[in-house]
């Protein structure tokens, strides 16, 4: 995707910001100034399609962070529009000039749109509906907007503004795995809200004028659907349209980061021409995930390129991943850093993943409990009582920090929602979902966003329309999404089991239980026959490593964690109530690998920011 920076200044000032927002050797930089504002745009994709656009007659300028989606006829129409610049921004500029009120309807996807309108000396920002593309604002003396908080902090520092660390945000990260909107690691920087139109008036100083929400999920105000088959068909149709729009030949070679689950196969089989798709699957050792991905690519007649991670992949790439993600959040989710060169080598025009289907369609953001059979947890859930802990494990800090974390959580999730959770679970889900660029796993997605032409197809407006209609009963176990994917992939794709459950992708709840019990029996038989070992090891049967094993055995993590200063020991102990370096990595792996990786991520980020303590 791209980067954005806007602040008072000259074109030379904008060029410096563009350089700071360039995270690959192939990043293209566009810097200019107008109305006293410096604007920097970086793109890792085609500037012909995605560069800013302007109208010489009105002096209106449009820039884009992230991506939006159009039909083939709209792309063709853009070529004849009387504007200069990228085709996507030409279309957005045309919509703005015709009727500004209609612009939000044209922002289809994870795109943040910036408009500098010289006619009335205003600056407008439209953030994307789900908040996938992050945009941050300085809250101190200076006006500035930027898509990377560290770049913004450095720019403010050059103007003489202090960037005091927000230690409560770090406490939230340690305790919860992420922080609530809008806080960042800097007290002087906050993130803009999702689906919001911001307006500033320009002049001798930039002043805020208005802030208006232009979209929210249907479930916050409208009627829901309880017809599972109808909703599944509507979702399948929306998925097909969303992926077709993003795999047009004009957009270049499509790449799918393919797993053995349901989500990414929808992107593969929904492509305009699956045979033109190049698939990548990351793995530690050949396993069922890899074999499933290979089978899916073979059925689709798509090219498949396995990428084997080395034994210290995450530790070896941690520093680069943390620099690009700005320390948001754990390095355990920095899956793509070491593989980016291989992906970039095929010259992708668009990169698609299955990211966030679990959040939107499978109940991951709900408080839920496993159903049981004969005392064993089944891969099925029921709604539970409200808890602040819902997905990532929470950790208790020292009382003074725990109190501050609790205050932020209670502010984000008011008691009226918590106390009647069964009635309010979807509004709570929305508070957990948006902005998506704040979720606990975002480290890998921020890397994709800043270094590859990633397009979040689940942000498509057709898909969001169906998402908003789903009641809890149709999403808590992902049944409707599975049915929809089954329709998209067809009989051949359905017959290749979902590696996450060991079932067909569109299996019913009863079917999921049946196949789960079959898998339990098979596993017991294989272990009894000595064909399968229960001994811990790095590789698993899924996409990612065994983190407990990795933390205990990684030489790279040990190096990155070694030689703490006395100040570091004191600072981290202040959060935990104990010196974390007194615990060996073997013990961390056995007891709490998640917390250790949060601590290590923060330590690396603090040192990169020259905040060593």
C-alpha cells in the first residue's frame, strides 16, 4: 500500500517525510506543497494507478493511503478524465467535484482519502470504514498527520516538540496485547477514528472545523437476518465481487498468501483467473498445512511457491519488523518480514490474504466458551458473560499500572454495555473491531501495508453490508462464512478439508463435531502405533510455530534479550513487580511465551527509538 504525511512546510520538507516513510528499496516517493502544507505520499505499487491526482482548473488535490476498488468500466473512465495523476485518485477527485456528499460511497476498501481543496482553503480526510489504514494526528502545538507514529514523532522532535512516552499504552500492551483507541506510545500523538470525515480550515494556522462519522455497521441501528442460507448466498456473492474487482488484469499479477484454512482459499478461487495467481505458503517443516495449500493451488491450477522459514526466522527478522510496525504489537505476529523479498520478486500487482475473517465472521471478538462433550472441548462455542479478556491472554501487572489499564478498558467499554452483554455483544464487537489497525495481531498486517501492494478485500463495501446483517448466532461458530466460502470455491475446493478443523469448509456444526471426534481417534491411534510424537517441537500442523518451544530454544531471541541495563531492569520490573531477566527463557517458554514476546518487542522498540533506559 502506501504512506502519507501532511504538515505545514515546503516540498523539501515533504520529501524528507517521504524518505522516512520508505521501507523498501522500491518505494516510490511523491512530495509537493500547496496551501502552505507539505504532503508526502509513498507507494509500493503502480503510481499510474495510485499516485495523487489534481485538477488545474480548481486546484483541488486528492491523495490516497491504502487502496480503493473500482470496476473495470470505472478504471477505463478514469483514463479520459481531465485531471493529472493516478487513475484511482482521478475517480475520487471527479466524485468530490461533482458532489462531496457522495464521496464516501466511492471509497470502497481500505483506503484513506485526503483532499486539499484550494477553493475554500480546507483539508479533508476520510478514514476507511474498518480503520485498516492507520492515520495519526499530533495533539500538541503543531498540526501534522502521518501514517506512521514514529515518523510523526521524529518530525515533531525536529520542530522542538517533546515526545513523552505514554507509559500507560505500554502497560496496556503488556497486560492485553494491544491498546485501545486512540492512544499510541506517545502522549502527543493519537490515531484518527475509522469511517470518519475530518475537516480542517487552512490559513495562517490550521484549525479543526468538523468531524463526522459517515458509516457504521448495520447491527448498530438496523435489523439483522436470521436466514443462514440467504445470508450465506449474499456473502458468497459479495466475496466473488470483492475479489474480482481486485484481480483485474489492469492491477497486475495477483498473489495470494495461501494457508490451509477457509479464508485465503476464497481469495484464490474467487480471483478473475485463478490460473494467473501466484500462491505463497510459509511453513517451518512440511506439514498438513503445506500439503493442504499445495492441493488447493493444484485444484485451482495456480502457481504455488512454498517458503520455508529457518529455525530462527522470527528472531532474525524481529528488529526490521518492529521498526516498520512501530512496535505495534508483538513480534510473534511479524510473519511476513523474512519472506517479503521472495514475494516482491514475482512483481505482484496485488497481494491478498484471508486476514480478519475470524474477527468479522467467526466470533473471535465475542466473549465465548467452548462447548464440551465427555469433558472434552469441542471446536464450537456458546456466548459467555462479558470479560475484558476475549482473545489474546491478559496478564496482571503491578497494581498502579493495572489500575490505569482498567480505567482505559472501562472507558472504552462502558458499564451499560458490559452489564447487559447478551444484548450488547455486537456493539462491543464493533468497539473491539475498529480501527482494525489496533488489533493485537496487527504487526504482520502493518508490514504488508507498508511494504507490499496488499489489499484488504474484506473491507469491500458489499462484504461490509452482509457483515452488518449477521446476528451472533450466525457468526459465533463461523457457519455462515464457511457456507459462503463453500459456494465460492466450488465442489473441488470444498473437498479439500479446512486444516483448522479437519472438515469440509462448509461443514455444519454437527459435521464439525463428527470430524473432530474422528481426528481425536486417529491421533490416539497414531500415537499408540508410534507414528506420531507428542514431544514438543518448533513446527506444528498449522501455519505458525509452537511459541513455547521457540521462546525456550531461540538463539536470536536470547541475543535480543541479553545484557539489560540497570535502568531497563528497574523500568520493566516497575510494570511486573519482578525483574523479568531473573526468569530464564526456558521458564518463559514454559510459563508465558506471550508476555515474554510482548516485553521483548517493547525492549527492541525502545532501543530503536533511542529510549534505552
